[in-house]
């Protein structure tokens, strides 16, 4: 099974859940973020299929979810729903190595917990966000299934499945949710081979994509997180003003932003989490290579390349910025100036 076929399987599972989503399908993790049947089901399917196809290799998966909440009293019903969903998904697949019998709830718990690897600088580690942008998923907006592969701490492969992202450009569309547009994009990139996009629901050939070639920031549009809790919108606004960006920000959830940037929908992505937040590698591994292989640059706010070799977390200077090579020097200066002004303002309070 190739990586793209795996993702068609996972997206089928997720779309099935979203169409029949009930409030009871939503759990709350210890950090109060929502997690759904689809999160767990997606992680279980990816874990099971990767292990089955890579049975001759040492398997390491760094993933967002674990089974702790599913093992608590009162979670049996949701666990059984996940188990049925996973079995239904696998029954619909033409597997190279078929699964002999239906999986039990214990099988599903073990599959989810295969994602508890710490990663690190040595060996091969798959990195998964089973549903990136859970709040977008719950709203029926943007979300992504994101899978990347690290080899000795370097990203060598990334796949983004974005079921609600229109095939047409979303530049200038502030909510990217027009129901009249054809939706569903799969982006994939391998080191040194470029980035490609194809529709999720057809056999159309993939097309190679490239980041925007815009050189004047005044002509650029920029992406940021939909949720104000995920990024400092005021800081992003200050940076955009210094660059002379005229277009309003395009705010969408998840690594769908990376996919949209890779095909030139916008020219800049700004992400500045609130103080104390630590970025997780599964939120950026796949998206980063999708953009860089399309010709873009992804760094922290100080201009340093993202280092995915340190385990589950990224050690960053303030935030993450993305642009093409022409705009990046101007962006870095605007970022430095805006952060300095913010620090002066904060110190005077």
C-alpha cells in the first residue's frame, strides 16, 4: 500500500464520522481540547496499516492521541463506536496484507497506543496528527490528516489530506467554506522531489504545485490560525502592517494552511502562540515539507530552520513564519521590529 492509498482509507473513515457527528462523540482531554471518535479512529487505522505494511521494519509512531481517556469508566460506548468504525474502514480496503478477523476493543487501544514514541534524532519515526484542527472539524470547516516521516531527525516525507479544502484557490476568501466549490485535496511531498496535489475523491493525476512567486508584500495575502487562542492575531496584524499587506488575513484551522500556501493561494503564514505554549512536531512536520518542497521557506521567528530531532516538541524562537524566498527577508525584519515593539509595550505595563 502506498501512502496516498492509506490516506484515502483514513479520509473515508473521517468523512463518515463527520456526516453523522453527534455531540456524544466528543471527549475532552486533560488540556480541555476536544477529541472525537474520528481522532482515535484515524490514529488506529494509520497505526494498523503502517505496521502491517512495514512489518519487516522497526516501527516508531509519534502521534497526538493515546488511549488513557478511553480506558476510563464510562468510555466503553465511545470505544465500541471507534472499534466498529475501524473495522468497517478496513473491511472496505483492498489490503496487500489482509487482516484475518475483526479487531477487538483491546486491539484498538493497542493500535492507538503505538503512537506513544518519543521520536528523536536517530532512526525512522512516523509522525501523525490524526485530525489536525479538531475544532474546525467539529464546525464543518478546515481540518487535515497529517502524516510525516523523519529519518535521523530530518523530514523526508509528508502527506496532508484536507477533505474540506476547495480545489480552487482560497486567496481572498476569508472563511474558505463556500459550499458550491468542489472540495477535497491531497498534498504530498518527498525530499528532493517536489510537492504534488490531487483531488481526494477522484483518480485524477497529481499536479506539481509551487508557492506564490509574489515579490511585493503589498500584493501578498497571509494566513493565520482561525482560533485566536492558537496565535496572537494582534502581533500578526502589526507585522502585516509593517509589510504593507493590504488584504485581510485568511483565517483557517489546521495544516490546511500549509497545503494552500504550497499551491500559491497566499504568500505568508504567521503563527505566534501565546506565551508558555510548546509547539508539537505533529502540528508541523507534514506541512513543513509540503511547503519547502514547493519552494517555500519555513522557520521560527528568528529565521532558524525548524528542528524536529528533539522529540515531541519544537524549541522555537517565539513562533513560526512561512514565505517564499523573495519575501522572507522582509518578513523577518517586520517580525523582529514588531516583537521588539511588543516587548517595550509589555515592559511599560
